[in-house]
C-alpha cells in the first residue's frame, strides 16, 4: 500500500456524490429492515426465503439511485471486462457445491419434508441470489461511487456502512456470537478482499461468487478447493481495459434479474396455499373434536398454552378439559398455581363455598395480576358444576406445581392441615414458619425455605410423630413444605415447576394417569428456544419421565382480540384512565407488538368471532420453522424467539386461532 492509498484530499472527497451515497444507504437499510419483518409467504416451500429477501435492500437501493443520479461512475459491471472468465468463476462455485456441499448433486436432508435434492438446489439458489443482491449494492454501486477515494478510505467507509447495514436486515451476522472486534475485522477484510476482486475483474458477479464461498456451509475440503480455484483464476485473469462506451449497464441487467426474482418468489408462494385441517370449537363444550385421531389420545400429557388476559382462552380450556375427561378419563388438571392454591380449589370443589375460592384469588387481586379475572373464577365454578354431574372416581381435581404464590395463604393452609395434631417440637417449627410467611415486609424466601427443609427432614426421620394426621393431609403438608424448600434449593421458576411436577407424579400416584394442563403459552413449548433455554414442556421432553415423547401441545393464537392488562404496566397513551385494567388490542399474533409467521394463512381459513382448531402434523405449515417478530417497544424479557431451523411441530402440534375475543373481566 503506497502513500497515495492513505492520503485523502479535498478534491477526492468533493468528487464523490455523497447525496447519492446517502440515498443508497437509507433505502438499503430501510428496505432490508422492512423485509425482515414481513412474514414468509413461502413457508415450507422455499428454503432460504429470509436469506435472499434481506439482500433485496442493497440491489433495490442501487437501482433507485442509478435512476436518480444516472451520471454516477460505473466501472464495475455485472460481467466485467471478461465475461467468459466471469462465467468460469460462477461455474467453479456451482461445481464445488454440486460435488461437496448441499446442492443438487447429493441433496440436503431437511426438516421441511422436501425431497433432499430439490431442497438442496433451492437452498443453493437462495444463497447465491442473496450474495448477488448484496454485492450489487456494496460493490456494484458503493465501490463505484467511492472509486476516486484512496484504497484505505474506500475500504473503511464501505466496511462501516456494510457492517451497520447487517444490523437492520441481514441474517447470520446480526445476533451471532462473534465478538465485536471480530465483526469489525470481518467487515474490513471482506470489504478489502471483495473490493480487490471487483477491481481486478470489474465484475459484481465475481465478487458475489467469492462472497458465497465464505457463507455457504462448505466442508473444509470444499472451501480449500474453492480458494484454489479462485487463486488460479485470478492469476490468469487478463488485465482490465477501459470499459467501452455503451457497454450494457448494471441497472439494465439488474432490472431484468429482479423481474426473474419476482416470478421465482410468486410461483412457489402461490403453490403454498394449502388447507390446514381445522374445525371450529363449540364454545358450549358439548362438541366433538374430530381433528384428534387415535394417536392423539395415546399421549399422556395434554397441554394448552394461552396468553393471559384473553377471555376466550378460558372457554377453550373448559371445552377441552370436558372433552378429555369424557373421552379418555382425564381427571387431574396440572395447574399454573402452587400446591396451596390447588388445595383450596379442591376444597371449593368439595364444599361449593365461594369464600374458599376467593381465598385463591385474593393475592392476584391485591397484586393486580392478569389471573385476577372473573372469567377464570367462573371457569372454576363451571368445573365444579361439571364435577357434580360425574361419579366421584371421574371428578376433576387440581394439581398445583408452580412456585409459592401467596405466602400468607400458605401459612393459613399449614395451620389448617396440622390443627392440634403436632407435638411440641413440630409445633415450634410451624410457629416459626407461619411467622416468617406472614411478615410484612416479607423476609427472604430462603429463611422460610430452611425451616421447611428442617421440618421435612424431621417428618422423614420421625414418621411416628405424624401418625395422627390422615394420609391425604400428610401428603398435602409434604407438598407445601417441599415447594417452600425449593425457594432455596432450586434456581428459577421453570425449573421449580418441572421439579414440583416430577414430585407430584409420585406423590399423587400419577405415573400412569392421563393429565391435562392449562398454562402460559411458552410453558407448553416442547423444544429449546433460540437461546437454548427450555420451558416446562421442553424439560419434560429432555427428561426420563414416562410422558416424554407422549406430550402434545396446543397453543392459542389471537387476532382482532383484546387483552386485559394491568394499567400500571402500560404507557400512559394505552391506559384507560382511572381503571385498574385496560382493554388493549396491541398483542395479537398479527401485530402490532408481535407478528407470528403463518397467522395470515390461519385467518384465511377461519371466520370472525370463532375459535378454530388447526392440526399441524403432516402439513407444510407444521414442517416449516416458525418466527416471531417483535416491535422495538416490546420489553426484551417478553421476547421469546424460536430456533430458526426447527419445524413448528417441534414446539407445538395444534393451534387454536381465537378471533374477536374480548378481554377477561377484572375484579
């Protein structure tokens, strides 16, 4: 590198059309960002859709700027000054892909269910298109536009703009585990290397081929052969000659290729329109579920996931619970409550006293939680009414497996369970624990947990001291104490839920029972999230429990519906003035706070004011990955992302699309 490559003069700066560069960059970033948040219309048909659509930003920006500023320098064109050599570079890339990588030669096994050779070929086309579209912008336009600048400055400016653009639309680099210094080096070296190739050949296509050498999943042998092929090719490449006036322009060639792209995308998108097996759910709970086949009922654990605050999810829960009770005898409701609240709900089932049920809701009402809604309250009343029509052996009971939710209620339960049946040492433990649980402000949970741990040890070591307690009472006492103990011995709510569930299987003899649960939606996802975390159902699938591989998950999705949200957690312009809870329509599956892929297809196959069950196994929608795109205003802790390579059915197997639901009614 000579001094002339480092020196930057005012004349050189003035020779660059900076307004054209600014317009190019604004369009490239804006369009790529927008396309990244558009649901995939070709799910299950066209792999790599997100790969090449995010590359449309640079090529469209280059075309627009060429029209606005036609006089911008254009030394680098599509095929360069030696089209024959350029085609050799393209053929070298394709040849290695066919022989060694994922292309049409050997095929590519995939989770979409497509024929491996077809899938491999489409993936190669998608990746090459992406590289081509991206390079048409960065080398085809920007490098041309900065041609008058010294090499170092041209490389640094291109690297900075190119790297920042990846944060708006490109896949792969944004969100990767590469450290920031590594990314900076990557873009600088890439800008220098690809820029040098474009300068040497005057061809965007060659730069695009080299781009793909380092992004496609080649083996080490394939990568070595590719580098060897390009080294030889550049060695024999003829020196550049001035471009003849009138040579075919970059804009003209790009326009023709974009037309081809439109046809390429539209055709498979049209082929994607499949009818997913579905049925409307009878809100009375009396209707059958013909979508459920014999294999469905062979499962042991049935989970329904909701987003809290939507009224009709409670309706679906009750209908499904009744159906499973009638069809396969499900009578244990695995609930998102702790053992104490489950104890009082079961007490209510026996007595019918609403005052007992109100004990369960007291802490939720005080904390302004979404669970503090009358639809949930009335649903439990409806379950009791349904129980009254059943023989005792078929009646439904709650099994609480969540972490402690109401400390004073736990204290009350412990007193009720033990009564005057404890000896003096045990009575002392009870008094200490009750005092800790009732303290306001509360002491750390670890203090109460340690007393519970000691008490459990004493129960195990001196069972004779508890012979006066009925077996059922002792079982409930153990369950409550163990849940308190987990506040010290188990880290995290999800792990606590799973651990308490595992305990409940043996404690209540549920190992061979059919079970049903109604949970917040993420708890029922059976596969790891994009960051590797497992939720409740995922922990079951990764365990040795008897319901591993015998769990089915159904998730609720919402359109044109309203959520009950505590006003205190909302921005002022969303709050209903003077109300504890606000009626919000911002959290539907088709936006605006989040957009879940595939929702539009479900809308087309359902009717307003319905709850429609969709069966995903065996469909293209089920085989395709699922994505959730979030608004920048969605809190980070509420953004849950799916693994982009897993099919939807790895997470859940059925969807209930709830349309036009009201919010739950608060107390």
